[in-house]
């Protein structure tokens, strides 16, 4: 696991359950992924992203933040719909 992934995992684990955080593999050691949480119910996408980036900004340097591509924030129902195969 890349050091930046470990750091992001630690930051998000303080606010979300471990099973709510999923990382994508990126060949350039940058990190991205999904966070699936009921905490996002009744929260629009802008506020979800603001919440996630505020957590990262408070706990990471600007150079570390540059290695984060982004995280998509889903409710459990939204993630289930996203994962369903399309016709």
C-alpha cells in the first residue's frame, strides 16, 4: 500500500467505518475511490465533496492533497444502483 493511500485511509477511517471506504488502484501512486455511507443521506453532492475535501485539507499538506484524484460519495442505495449492470 502506498504511503498516501495509508494516510487517506487513516483520515477517512476516523469518520467512516472501514467497510464504507473503497480504494481504486492507480498506476501513478495517486489515490481515488468510493465512500459508501448513510451519513450522505439527505446531503447533496456538493456538500458531500466539501465534507470529504475538508477532512483531507485539515490533515494533509498541499503536496499530499495533489496525490488524491477524488472520492465519489454514495449512500448505500445509490451505490447499489451504481453497481447494477446496465441493460
